[in-house]
């Protein structure tokens, strides 16, 4: 690993390695090509090991329900506007993906429960963001410095903790970063002039004959399949006929035998139930089949249109697809589209017209397919969502700087101040130093001014906007996690400058390790509540206690209920000051759980034996004060959740 990091850390003297610089650079590239996949595989294993440790956050349950409702919409049995609460205004694409993958992971992976499998998928979206940070950072510095900046991002406790239990902000961060990464690479990959009809025709003639024939065949099959799946539906009728024949024993011997193997207890289930299952499977699988055919056509097209003249176009295609998918997670992804479009216009000028058309057309198609709420009236519903998201408010209580505010009344300093307190000090110092170097055009000559300004806007603009008077912000800065990747991209040139001064690879590795220590220690010491991390500027978690929010998503409820299981009498009544959905999978079946008892009066009215109080906004001081503590969960040396003995 040290050999890989040397590439960006130092320009070692020839006598240190005994090789000419060109040979050392080639060796480093080969080494990094082998080591990076190993590091990524190690991160996958780390996620698999840690995923079962985390409790469920409040928002997970509603996103599970929303995903199930969206799948029913894809089956055609639920209207696109029929969703839980107002969730139709949030893109469901990632939640649908989680529920589609979760069952597969449980069958082929370790003995995970549903929550652990979901948490691993959330973590995968975090790795998408981590990969994007590296790919952007390597444009600004050597590979070693880019790896160091990526490691700094990876070891931020507040981000690492969210990576496993946040079903919306972390996925949005990961895919927003991927959208920006693809857009930036696309803008810089176009050659002058853009390839025209002659270049396309030449590429077609140069492609192997079997590739051309396969592409024509796949395109034809794709068109026919789309007509069958969404217009004709002849296969669905034939499938129903075959199921009926097999159920009644009038099908072919092979069909009857196959049905007997699959449905061993067929006599206990009605024919209508089997027909409903067959129709549901068809209506869901048609989307996967259509996606697979379109993907195969794209792969074959890439085989035909390859080489430098077309590289920029394929990156535009990738950027458009990613933008559409990210918009189908959260509409604020339009900001990534705006930044990418500005970069394309600045770099390509008048030549940007057709790349922009392709970019936004693909984004629109993917958004439309991935967000059923838009079906039937895409533009009015999209504009309706924009207006709602602009004015949407929660209005709850938030603990900040020792006082409890309503979320719409917080000072302008709320978001930037909490970023200063919850990111590690090395991240703040290196990110700020790198930003200064970048904007001063020192040490990053390979990056154009437009790209520097785009990354600066990505980092600063959303924070400035949400800091305006009257904006509704809460839960520290989890809603703007997507602005953090450029801070760590900026850290890459700062690492590069540090490594260039040290000029010894061993000392460079040591310097990098020192920068990572606060984050690594925070992750280890607070696990699995890393997201409550505060740095030394406020005195750590102990200094933040009673002054800033800690476990505001009540993640510790799982650990608390598992302890209560061991001591509570049969049939115990447990009141909770928030939702109970995150408790149910872990609580004893005989418990009577009474949610939403968020005041002393409501708690007493429930006549509970125990009262679980999450510490959000210091609620534990307000609800049933003075009662004995039956269970207390601590992290960082302070209590973050209590269960009070009421009777």
C-alpha cells in the first residue's frame, strides 16, 4: 500500500528507488491497479461485518412502506399518487432498489435480519460517494494524495455512522457525487471538433461484423419487448393459461411436474392466488428485463462507438443517467445538473448544445421511469414537487448551543457551525487549505478555473441558501451531507503539498496516519453511534452533551429495548416519546408498546410500566422528570437514551 501512496506523496530522488522516474511511475500505476480493488473489497467486508450492529432510525420504516407501495405501482395495482403521507414528493428509486436487493442479500449472505441487509445497501451507496471523491481528487493531485483525501472522507465518524442507517441522505450524497463526477469527466473529455456522421459511419464499418449484427438484433428485440411488456401483454395471458393448466393437471407432463416441484402445497392455495402471484411476478420482472435489454444494447453500442472521439459522449450518457437516477431519489439533484451544464457551456461553448440535449433528455427519461408519481402529468407534478420542497417545513424542536429552538427559528450559523464541530479537525484544516490552494491556482494547474468554481459552489451554495432566515433546518447537517465530498476533494492538493514538502514516502504515510487518527478513534470509541461525534473544538461528545443534539434519530433504542427484554415483567407496558416502529423487531412479543407519548401528560395517560425517552431536544429532562432509571444507554461517556421506571 505504501508503494501506491508514494505516487502522489513525493517525487523521490532517483537514488532512493534506483529507477528512472518514468519506470517508477509505470510501476506505481500497475501497483495501484492491483491494490485499489483489494482495498475496495476490504471495505465491502468491513461493511458486511458492521452492518448488523446498527439500530433502525426513525425514517427507515416509512421508506420501506413507500418502496412496497411503489412496487405495487409498477405492478399496476396502486395509483402513483397513493402513497404514505406525502412521500410521493420524494423520489422512491433508491428505496425500491433496497427492497429489491435486500431479500437476495439475506438469502446469499450471512445470517442478517432485514435491517442488517438494508444497512449494508445504504453502506454501498456511501461507497459510491467514496469512489467519486477519489476519482475527482485524482484530477487535483497524485494518486497517493487522492487516496489520503478519500481515506479522510471515509474516516469521518459522522459520515461513517450515517452510512449504515440513513436511508435517504447518504444515498443522495453518494449518487449526487457520482453525478457530479461523471459530469466533470464528461466536460473535460470532449475533443474538438465533436464527432459527426463521418466518424460514426467509420466506427460502424470498423466494428466486427458479429457486433454489428448483435446490436441490430438486440435493438429489434428491445423494441418488441417494450411493446410486449407495456402494450400487448400477450406473454401475461399465456402465463395465466399455463398456470391454470398446471394447477388443474391438464398441462404437459413437464409443466405439471415443474408446478408440483414449485408449489408442493398447491391444494392449500386457490387458483386465483397463484394467478395473482404469476401476474405480480410478470409485472415486476418486465422492468428488470427491459432494463437488461437496454443495458445490453448500450454495451454493444459502446463496443461500436469507442475511442477518443466518442469518450465524451459516453460520459455524457453516464452523467445523464446518473442525474436522472439521483433526481428520482431527491429533486434537489437538479443542482448537480445545473452545475454540470454550466461546466459544459464554459468548456465547450456553442458546441455544448447537443451534449446538453442528450444529457437532459436521458435525465428526464430516467427520472420519469424511476419516479411513478410523475406518470400521467410529469411537468405539473414536477413543478408541484419543486414548490413543496422549497417551502416544506418540519417546525419541531432543535437543541443548539444550549438552547431549544423551533427549526424555523435557528440562527444562520446553525449549519456551518455544526460542520465545524462535527467534522474532524484535520478534515477542516486540510479542506480549507486545499480550497485556498485551488482558488489561488497553486499546485493544481491541471484543473481549470471553471471546475474549481463548480466545486466551490457545490460545497457552499446549498449551505448559504439553507442558512437564510426562515429556512427549516434540523438534525444537525444530515440533510446537506451531499455538500461534503468537494471539501475532501479540496483536501487532496493540501495533502499533495504536504507530501511534496516531506519528500520521504515513509514520513508521508506517517503524516497521513496522524491526520486519520481522530476519525478512526471516533469511529472505534463511539460505534455504533458514530454519527453523534463532536470534535475537540467543543470538547468532544461530553462537551456537546446538553448543548447540541446527539442521538437525534434514537438509534440507541435497539440496545435499550434488548436490555429491557431481560428485566421487564411479562406483559409490561412501555411508553415511547417517539415512533415505535424501530423497536418492534427487537422487543419481546408480550410487550405493550405505546408510541408518541411526547409529554408527561400523554405519558401518564398511557399508564405505562416504563417510559423510553430519546434525548432529542433534551426531552428526557421534560418527560416524567425525577423517575428512577431502569435502562440507560451511554456513548462517549454520556447518556443518550433512558428508560424510566414509572411503576
